[in-house]
């Protein structure tokens, strides 16, 4: 059974989760997460020592059986990696009883050793849960879910206090910032007598999209 | 008024139409919209304008500027 969760914006501390049915039997559970991107607003995560991580969490209820919980990030690292970034692209953990607790894996960690912007983009993350008992069979599992998040460690969060950030609900800061720009023309009335469309002086914006997507625009004048 | 993205007009050949039936009357011109899916990469987004006849004036000053913004969503 395959499940897919897509998100194009994540916040530090934010969580996306999906419940995946795990049934008794020998069908492995997989989930694909795509378009996970984190970056900053140019002020919050540009100092040395910041660390971001990609965390996968698996929880379940029931009287479980042994399973192998795995996360793989095959080739989806879309960002230019920050200085001294290190990551392990594959994490796996054997769970003796999948009903006993929440299990976490941290398959990817990036850090910065200089004042550079951290940006982390993942286009393809695969979660898997495979029964590994004697019969390769899930037994007694009632429910399970995968959860992905991009946390930042406490002291690093503290380092953000006092800096400009655009999301403050958890004092964690914005980790995905849409590309945006605004122009305001104040230097005098503009006239036209052109009966064919011509560019309005100053009203030009160039955006660079990291991934395909829509752009919203707004024009206000009198 | 129209929005031009890489040479493609968002509102057709002529754009959004405002009928100024009396010379010297002021009108508020404001609009917003959303593009279709744009490819990854750089996109230049422009506001364009024209008149059907005579002269059009857009009032712009420090206290009365026009503002144009665009952002990915």
C-alpha cells in the first residue's frame, strides 16, 4: 500500500502527518513525501551553527509485531547545500514491537559553519515499514501513521529570538519563504497616450521560482 | 491595464477595461490575480497600460503611489 503526502511549504516545528492503514498480513507500508522545502527569510537562519534536520516519526497502536522502519532520500536534495553540510541519506531502525512507542529517525541533518543562508529542499523522501518477524507478517496492529517535520534544536531556536522572522507561533521562525517582491512608484504622475499596451513605468518585477508554481499579483493605484 | 509575464498577457490582447466617461474624473484602479502554473526559473512580470483615445494619467506621488506586488504561492 502506498500513500503520498505532498507539501510545498514547511515550517520549522511544523508537522505533516498521514495515517496509513497497516493490516495484518505481509504487505509492506510505504509513503512518499515530495516537495519538502525549507529556507529562511534571509535573517533568521544565516548565522553560524544553525542546524536543521529532517525527522521522520512513526507511531502505531495495537499489539504489534517486529518491523523495519526506514526512510530513504534517494536523490532528492534540491538545494545548494550550506557550508559543512552533512547528511545521511538513509535511516533505518528495527523495531521489536511497533506498538510500544513512537519511533523517530533523523536521516538528514544540515548545518552551517558560517553566516550563510540555510536552504534544504527534498523532492523525494520514502518511508517504509516492513514486517520482519519470522513470517514477515504484521500481527495485531490497529493503526499507524507517519509524520514528517523539520525541527530545529532549542538553542538554535533561542538564537533566533530578536531577529526578524515571519512566523512566530512557536518561536521557530519561517522556514519557507515564497519568492516575492513589491514596487511602489512615488516619483510623479504618469501619462500615456499610447493606444497599444506599453509597460507602466517602474511596474516590473522579476521572480525566480525554485519549482514550478503559481504567482499571485496585486496592483493598487488611483 | 494588463499583466505581462514573459510576453504573455494575462488578460488578453486589450486587458482590463475601465471606462472613463468624463474627463477629469478620478477612478481607483486596483486588481489582483493568480497565474497558471509557471515553470521553475526566472519570470518577469510587468504591468502594462494603454488608452483608447486621448490621454490617461496615473496619479503617483509619495502620498499616493501605485503599488505592484507579486509573490509565489
